[in-house]
């Protein structure tokens, strides 16, 4: 009888573990992003392209056509350029977007893809690379600083008051109308950007205004290339200093200046940007013989040294 009692006790204790799990629990749901959608084009090594504030995935069309041989993942941010707001309908936008892109990389089984981000997309790319370094092969940031407020000659701490105003603008009809007018006035493609959700744009802009990724730069293990615009020859030296200083904390960062270009470098200097992207995608990681040869040995040095060599090349 004692053996029977012990056996019964074991069965009671093991009961929940031995039960057959429901079919729904056994099969995990596949990951489906809610903060962005993706269009995949081409074949070859994986490259994720992330557009900037209010922009559509279409800003990359010319670049994709000019640099074939890769499987491009064109990200369309929810709430921008007429896309439904979905997961971005409330709360933060930028940081959660970076987390979802990281999950996308893992769920799709992408092996350390290259990530290219323009403007806000550059911020997202740096977030993914710094916070999930094992999932990124290399990073290109296009015309964005670790502290986005620096593009306005300000700092994240100095813009906190303005950031709160931006957040509040999205909460009223009059505020959304004002943000919408600004989008139509300053957007790169009025036909697309003017259809962005003003509330999503206001919250994303507020988030960017108070973001400072400078302390996270050393955590970016992947090779980092920064392409930046220089529209005014008289301010060229100041722009160089701003980018060199901003990325000094990431040793080995390669800075590439594109002269005669505004913020939308892929539109203003499509040929030069395509050349820069081609060199970035084809370059071997720093420390290899091929990597040193492709950059004249500068890519593995400090950002200021890399900028010096890249700047000379860009102005030829």
C-alpha cells in the first residue's frame, strides 16, 4: 500500500508536466511587426534600409536600382507617408521601432545583415547596433548625429522644453494641423510625406529631440560608416568638426562627406551616394587585409582620421 500511495503522489505531482499542451501553445505565433512593414527586393546579402522622419520606403528606389546584388529589406514606418499607424498609434515610436527591427532580424533568420538608416532611420540603426550587437553585420548612418538635436546646433537637454511642446502638439486638432503644415512645407516628397500622421510625427520628433546615443557608441561592435551632407562650402570645416566630435567615442568610425548635398543625399547626390553605399557594402570588416586595402588603412583609425581621408575623396 505504501508503494501505491507513493506512486499516486508522484502522478499527482507530475500531472501538469505530463499533460499534452494545447495545440495553440505548442505552435508559437510567427512574429509580425506592427510598427513597420517590409518590402523585399533583389537577391544576395541582406541589407535593411530605414527611411527618415515622415519618409516612405520609396526614397531608396533609386539606390536599390543603382547598387544591385543584394537582398534589400525596405522598411516602411507605420504612420509615415500614408501607411496606417498601427503599432505607432500611441506612445514612443523610435526606440520601439528599433526593437521590432531587431526582432525582425532574428525571426527572419537574417545573419548579421547590413543596416542603413537615413536621418531618423540612422538613429534607429544605431539603436539596433548598440543594443543588439550580435544581430548586426555593419552599419551606415546617413546624415544623422548620435544626438539628433545637434543637427540644429542644440543639445538633447536644451531641447527638452521644445520636445514637450512637440509631444503636446500631437494631442490637439490645431496642433496636428500645425505639424501637418510643417510636414508639407519641409518634407522631401510632398506627395508622400504630406500624408504622414501628424500625431505619430510629433511623438517621433519629440523622442528624437531628447535622444542622445553618444554613451552607447562604444557598444556598437559592427563596422560603422557615417555619410553626411555638406551643402555650403563656407561651413564645410564646421560641419566636419561637428561630425568628427560627435562620433569620436566610436573608434574606427569612417566618416564620408558628400559635398553639394542637402539632407536628402540619395536625391541630391545619387551617384556619389551609390558609390559610398557600394564601397560600404563591399568593404571587409576592419582588421582584415581586404578591409585595410579598401580604405587606405583609415577605416580602423579614430573617426577624425577617417574623416580626413574620406573628406578628401569626397571632394574629388
